[in-house]
């Protein structure tokens, strides 16, 4: 039995998520392509798959990644340090111990205004040493692919295949009247995004402090 009040906080049931995916109104949930919905849709969560694009680090010697320098150069050094590659379905990418790469969901995700989601790594991968490096919050009304920060904390390399179930979206209902929606820096992503930390407004103030203390 589904909840008659979708604005009430709490976790949506499997039945409610299935109905939301069929809803074509603004209250609907979009996750596409959903290849095996009977396997992917669970109570309060939906499994998501690994996409084809990855951002990996180049072996370029930098003294440091300095957000203030990135602020002044609009992220130019980050893109020198990292590169984007494409891996075909059926091919693989190797994630070495202590390596971090950025991937993205195969699926395009669009949330309604009363659902919030968390990206959580699947425990089956976690037992092999693969973790989602940071907990990612997907805010209501977000639309786009979701960047996945993948890290191997184990002792042996892990083989990753595009199209495999890599993580899950755990959903939580939110009260629309309590929301203060903000525009995401990564809205409308179609693949993994380079870091946009340089867009944080505080770097200008930090730079001014540096100039005062180091004239």
C-alpha cells in the first residue's frame, strides 16, 4: 500500500518508487535507462549502473592542487592534471590500490521536488575494497548524470565494467514547504565532471588574507 501523502517525510516503499517511475507529471521520478527494474528497484532504493566515461589523473608533477590558484585560473590546472576517457561496454578499466577515479552513472536521473537521494556504495563492492569516496547527496529537482568518486582502499587492483551495478540511490521524502532549493554546480551533467571547487566564493577572501599576511 502506497503512502497517500507524498509530502510526508520518510522512506518511499518499493511500490511507491515503481509508481513514481511511471508518473509523467512533475511528481514523477526519472531514472533512465532502467535495464532490469525488477532487480534494481528495492525498498527505499534503486541500484544504479556505472557509465562509460571516467576522469583519471595524469602522471604530471604538480607541487599541489591549490584552490586559490584554481579560482584565479578557472580550474585550468585541474584539467591539466586530469583527463577524461571513454570505455566501451564490454571493456574494462582497472582501479589500482589507493587510486581515485571519477566515473558517473549510466542513468540520467531527475528527482521531483519532494524526494532527496543519497548515493551509497553497494556492500558487495565494498567487501572488495571499492568505496564511494564521499557521501553524495542528490538534491530535489536535480537533473543529470551523477558523478561517482571511486576509490580502491584494498590491496589488489579492481576491475570495473561499464554497465555493472555499482551503487544505489537511497531515497528520502522531504517536506516541500521546508526546502530551500539551491542550484547545483553540476546540474545537467551528462558524465563525470571535473571538480568545480574553484567556484566556491570564499577563495577570493582567502586570497586577500594571503596578500595581507605575505605582502
